[in-house]
C-alpha cells in the first residue's frame, strides 16, 4: 500500500535532503559511510546521513520532504527529485549498455556473414 503523507514539510535550507522516511533532514545528498561500505546517494528510505549532519524534521513531524525538490511516486514509495534524477541516470546507463550489446552482436553477425561469403 502507498505511504501517502498529507502536507509534507520542506526540510530547512541548511539541511535540505529528507531521509529516514521523512523523519530527518540531512545537509548532504549522500548517505553516511557508517551505513554502507561507501557513501551512496541519500534516499528517502536511507537510515543515516553523511557525517551525521542531520536535524529532526521541523515541528517534530515525520513527513518532511527535500527542500526545493519535486515529489513523485516510484513503485509505491514517495521519492524526492534528487533520488528520481539518480534513478533516471541509472536507467540511462542501462539503456546505453543494452545498445552497446546490440551493436556488438550486429558486428559479430556481419563478420560471420562476410566470412561465409569468402
């Protein structure tokens, strides 16, 4: 089921990135290395913030959103604009890899067809 929150509160400009399902705001777009082996893009579902540079959602609410970011739904989860941009970049990279694979297959087919003509 969708986790829909009415009237989300924007994170403060000093910590503009929402995480922990909107309970906290982070000063960085990256999750902390203490969560993973290396830092990755901060997601709304991330559990920690780079260098612990975080503040609670203003007003004690748990429905913060990233400041100055558009919100959208993806697979039932509310994600902010910087997360969506990261996902689009990943999809673009996968598409380029697929096109490269198709190009390699075409070159191999053309090479074999030209060898059979000799």
